[in-house]
C-alpha cells in the first residue's frame, strides 16, 4: 500500500502560499474570512484552493497543525539544553508570546466548536511531553521548584494564555506576565544552614 502521491513543485508552492496567507488571515480576522478571499490574497483561483482544502475547517486545521508542529519541534530541540532552567522558562515564554500574538486564531478554533483531530491531538501530546521533559530536567538541576507537576504547569500556562487572549487591547504586557510567572517557578535559594532561618 503506497502513501499519497507527492505534490508537483507548482502545487506544493501553491499549498505553501495558501497556508502562509491563511495564517495571516485567520490570525487577523478569525474564521470570518472566506476561502475565496484567502485565494484572492494568495493570488490563486478558488479551484486551486478547494483542491488542497475542500472546506474551511481543513485549511484552518492545517494552519494550526503547522503552528503546533513548530512548537513541538522547538521543545524537542531544547531536550538536552545545557541550562535546563533557562530552557524551560524560555519555552514557556515562547508559548505565551505565541498565544498573545495569535489570540484571534486560537479563539476562532474554540468558537467554531471544532474538536481536535487525531493529528492535532498527537502534536499537542508531543508539546506536553516536551514540557514535562524540560520541567523534570530543570527541577533536577535545582533551578525550578520541585513541588510542581506537569499538570500544574500546563494549567498555569493555559490560564495565562486564556487571560491574554481575552484581554484585548488592554491586556497586560505578556513579557511582564511571563516575568512574574518565571519568578514563581524558580526554586527558592537554599540558606547556608540548610534552610533554617534565625528567629527574629
């Protein structure tokens, strides 16, 4: 049994152009933008778009899959970072910045009532696994507090993403929010007497 036939170079270029335009369009306008408008912005005919993506949901999912794949790959590239604490905090910063920049895209997915496909769910699991690996290494190095599990961290990240997406133009500065989060994740410095403090 053979896999799908590889795309011709011109068809591959058209698909990549459509995804590029769709990323910008969905990020700015959400799902309200039409497929015909995306085709126009991409400089291709509607028929070309529909051959690659027969429904708006298919194009939207392809855009999201590409975005999540990049984030999963970034987590994988940090697996053996020399500074585990900095690697974890930097990746959390990246996730939250991505959500702040693309809140319309993420909100559109939620409002559409679209359930994650198997492909998206698998990529999301890769991101979670990457975060767990980074967290465990950062805790083992003593950089990150050890009373935090991956479920706790994912809840914190998701809550901050939601808050920034819903904040609109008046949302707090994502970098300041991440700085506060990072301070809370850091392990407390150990006192020279093993943690005992002199009473006042």
